[in-house]
C-alpha cells in the first residue's frame, strides 16, 4: 500500500472507468467525466471530484491563481456561512430579490446564509482596513466552494448547487481607477483562457451593465450543447477579435458590436465561463465602506468584481474537446501528460519493465505519468480506457514495438501515431 | 499595482495589524490572529482567512497532504451538500441522534445535509467501485471545509461552525488489515506533528472505541487554555513516550496506561488536534458496501477513519507558541521565514535599498520574505508589528547596523540577536 513513486498506477487507483452510459447524468460533461471515473454524482447538481478529476480541477486552479497573483491580487479564503444581517443590509436576504441564497437554520433560532457570492462578506472585511485613499486600490480573491439554491440543477458540473469559483473583488477611489484595473483583469483573463487551451473558442461577450457601467462582460465558450445563446460579431472576427453580445442586449437589425460598430452577427450556442462587473458603490454604500480623500472628505469606495467558474471550466473543457472515444484534455489541465500502457502477460515481461522504466524517466524529468499496470483486462479494453481518460499522449509498449526497439506514441488530440525510441520519448511528449 | 516580485510588501498588503484587543474574540488564538491581521471574524464560530492567515493554513495543508500522499492515500474532494436519504440510511438525520448536522431547506421542498463529516458521502462512492477483495485495501482523503451546527461556538478557530479538516477513510477486507493500516496512519500523524513543531506537546490519547475496537485515539496538544482535560501517563513519559487517556475513560486509581500499564497520571489541559477511529462495518453495512472474497462469498467492507483539524491546528500552533509580544510561528508553517525591516526615511536610503537587496537575495534562494517597506509608521510600532506577526527571523537594516556593514537578525522564538554581514544572511536563516 505504501508507494514511494509519485507516478500513478491504475492498479492502485480506487476508481474505475465504466463502459455503460450513465443514465441520470443528463449532460455531455457529466456523462463522460462519470464514465471516466473523474467525478461522482452525489445528487442532482452536486458532484464529488475523484482523484483524476481533482487533478484537473487543481491544474485549472493553479493557472487561475498564477494569473491573479501576477496582477498583484491578494488571495484569501472567506467564510462559506454568513450572518443573515449582512444579506439584509443589501436587501438580498429576501428570496424575491435573490433566490440563489440558501437560508440555513442553526441551533438557537439562528439563521445563516450559505454564500453563492461574497460581496456581502468581503465588504465588511475591507471596512476594517480601509481608512484613506492611501489604502486603495487593492484586489483580493479566493478560490472557494459556492452554493446556489437551484430549483433544477442541470448540465452536469456546468450549473450546480455546489461549485468551485474564483472570485476577485477590487476596491478603488474612483471610476477611472476601476476602469484601469478592469482592463488589467481582462488581460489576466485572456491569459487564463489561452493557457487553458480555450482562447480560440472564447468570446468576450457584452452584457447589460446595471447602474454603474454601460456593459458587464461575460467570457462565453462556444459549445454545441451550451446553455446560452450569444451573437458573435462577424466584423470583429474579420479583424481577428472574438467579440459577442449576449441575448439580453441583442436586438436583431439594431444592435451594433460595441468594439467594431459592425451590425452583422452569427448566432452561436455557448457556455459562460466567467463574468466581470463594475459594481460602483452598490455594495460599499450600504455597508458604509468609505475612504478619506487627501482633502479629508469621506467618499464611498468604488468596486469591481470578477468571477470565473473553476469547476465549470472543467466541464466546459471536457465538452469542448471530447470526441466519440472520450475525453481529450489539453496538456495544461490533464491529470497527467502520458498514459503508459504495457501489453504484457506478467510484470517480468520486457514490455512491462520497459514501460515502468519509461514512466520513471519521464517523471524524473517532470512529466507526470499514469501507468496502466493492470494485467487482467484485455488490451482492447485498456486501450479504450486510455482514450476515455483522454491524456495528451498514450504510450504503448508491446513485444511488437520492442522488436524494433521502439514504443508507440499516439497523440490523443488528432490521433497522430509515432514509433519512437525510448531515448527520444521525453523530447516528443515535452514538445 | 502590478507586482512582479513574489516577496510580500507590507505597503501592498490590504490587511493591517491592530493594537487594540479584540473585544469579542473570546479566545487567545482568535485575539492574536485577528490583531495580527491573519483572520477576520464573520460571526461567532465563523472566520475568514486573510492573506497571511491563508499562507499559514496552506502550509499546514501541504504538510498534511504530503504525509497522506506518502502512505499512498488518494486525494479527492467530496461534496459539502448531501441528500437527506444518505443520512437517513445511517440514522443520523435525526437531530436527537446527531445534532451537528445542518439541515438545509432547498427550492422545491428539498432538504440537504451540509456535511460535518463524510462517511455518508464516501461510502456510496466506494460502493460504485468495490467489487472484490482485489479492489481492497485503499485509503482516500480530502482537505475540505466542514460545517457543524454548534449551539455556542467558542475558542476562536479551535471550535467553529465552519472549519477546514483533512479526513481520510480506509477500506479493508478484514480487521487485521485495518489494524496494519491504522498503525501506518499513526506513523504519518507522528510525522505531521513533528513537522508542525508540535511533537513535544502532542500526546497520543486513548479514548473510548465504540463497538469495533477497545479504543479510539486522539492527538491532544497540551495548551494552558485547552478545552479538554487529559491524563498523561507518567510512566510512559519516563520511557520517552507521550501517552495520555482522555477524561471519559479515566477512573482515578483504577485506570492503567494502555501502553505501559502504569497507573500514575498527571492532569493537563489540552486541545484535540486529530482523532482516529476503527469504524468496522458501522457505515459499510447500512449502505451495503460489500466485497467478494476469493471464494465468492460477499462480506461487509471494514473501515477506518482518520481526521485532523487543519484550521484548528493553526489556532493550536498560535496558542502553543505565542508570547506577550504576539505570535511565534514555527518555520514550517510561518507565512514567510524572514520579516525584513529597514529603518529609513526614504526609499533611496541605503538601509531601504539594502533591505530590498537582502529580500531579493533570500527570495531567489527560496526563502520567503515579508518586507516592511512602510515609511510612515514609527520604527517602534513597526518593530511591535514584526513581533505580533511572529515570523521566525526579523532582519533590521538601519544606518547603525550598516555602519558596521551588518544587519541585525533576531530570532522570534527565544529572542537571540545576531549582527550579521549580508553575505552570511542566507546561511543564518536557512540554519
């Protein structure tokens, strides 16, 4: 039971793939992720992340965290429970105003909120520290489980009652500084979507802005089964930009692209991966979050908020790249880079020992591997498992490949197959 | 606002220390951690972790995770919400049986549990994958926020309504294999407490075991304000072991130390940091979690569970080492290793530039630093802040130290002061 390898052996992993379709999954992402053993459904809209799924989630988290840290945002972890009074301060305790909030009865006639978003929690924290203009601007973010009281949960991990989010809040003296920071966050988000392999499919989508700005912005990823409809600006695409407007602000024949002023749009199905808002004083004013100007005048702090759906991105990436054989993970988020599969009858076979040797060689060079060290299942079902699990490279070591002193490397995306000497393996999978 | 340094500048950190005692904290750990800006109280028993506090929490998490990974336990992330049916299956939906569980009403007349522990969630997951004795044993763990419906929350982050825990569950064919694994986990826990700097203060404490074993075990850390009372075996201590029995199984004059059979005990106040149980079939039987023996017979899976309070450990470490001047973090969990404090009037002063130079030198060598780059507060209040925040080394760079081409290094624990050339700094703080 005690393993000193870091490489993951399939014989050791307690989860397994499943060949049958999952009857109740009801969505492409959940269907595939459950069958591949990445997630388990606890109930509608609530999933657990199993070892392979957690690795994907952590990889997405890491990319998001690095880009937040790069723009100087400070990570914290706000509470999931909150006092009813905070929500009453902003008027959002009332389910007619805000129906997403779970109201949790506690011992001693108390009642708590179970937070779907954290403006009501971070503003009282900021109020403890912000005194003057010298304390501004700053950005604070967290990566945390959120809860939403959904009547009907759907779309697997795309829209759940419980999900992992990154939420960043920024605090400023004035609108101009908020707008500067808003652009900095947009650059960070572009970097995140690029690193996740989603840049080509992600459209900066203009949505209604509320009282403090003309627009808010969504990051919509084009997906055949996406739950949203967006209108992609054709003129923007012709200029190499990915810009769309969302359904709620689109009027056929009247709407112009806010960037190009073009009026030609193409309707697409998409899934929202992130959204950013200028909040103005919407939350600072009710909590009395103010700062003193250099002249000693007290003014409301100006805020922005910037969400990104971390577990939702896992579902979006799963749907965006999957094919008929299963999942296809981009390298940056895959649970490991190489899926090593010996075709062997015993652990003493040269195919098995060579496979373990290749895995150690790659792991030592920092390339995470999964080794299918199982002897029992048929080669066919193990190859199908590799396709279903979707690691970027499948490396088959068999008596046939070894006869030529080679291993067979197949790229999961595209399917290109190379026969390769073991000394060239690292260069090939690191390329 | 955009920082390309990784080092933390106090002028950039949005939190601040506070000189005043926190009126409502009501506990040594919360008092200090709130004053030092490590945590913020959302409400009784519910805290947010601010940037410095989150670094401590992540360091504790990392140590726990590494020791779990080392024994081959597989990390996952179970859901926080659960269906009522799961709790009804084990009889724990009834508040008379189990009053810690929050019952959360949801849209559409649904009702969920908000999990304080995860036996009810992991057993149905395991049931999807366990078929035969070949699928056993395995251990699966998570580090996750838990919720408890406490009537009265107390002791700061030691006993809250919301807290971070590591919970490991193990699955076995028989009692003998469970006992083997239980000993492996005890070794891992010993390594965790040693790495956290708590080994000298932590007693393996025998508690009542329930139906499946004579004893369960707690890891009790001796603390003057601890909420528990334990009875330390004097004979065990004389043999170099730290063994205690808890109050519920202690009968004066009758109880013998389960390890040494000695009957001399010393009463101590302590705080429970971890507990481990043999569960037997208590949870596997009601869910029908069974495996086929080699002979094809179906048997209930035998389970163990192993908790450790991650946020609670942060409070315990805070209380265990603090002194009158503030927090004293062991190096392994401190938010950074060196607190660098230039005494300077401007950012062009040699003391300031030398301090930044030292910080860069240490950071490049992998020693995390916090630099107090603030020019406004008095030197006295900045030195007091350094003591309150409690990093292992305080490095003061002043015109006086620079006159000798030195910096002043003070160890927070013990208070030893060294004057040291900048080229010897790395060796000194890495020692």
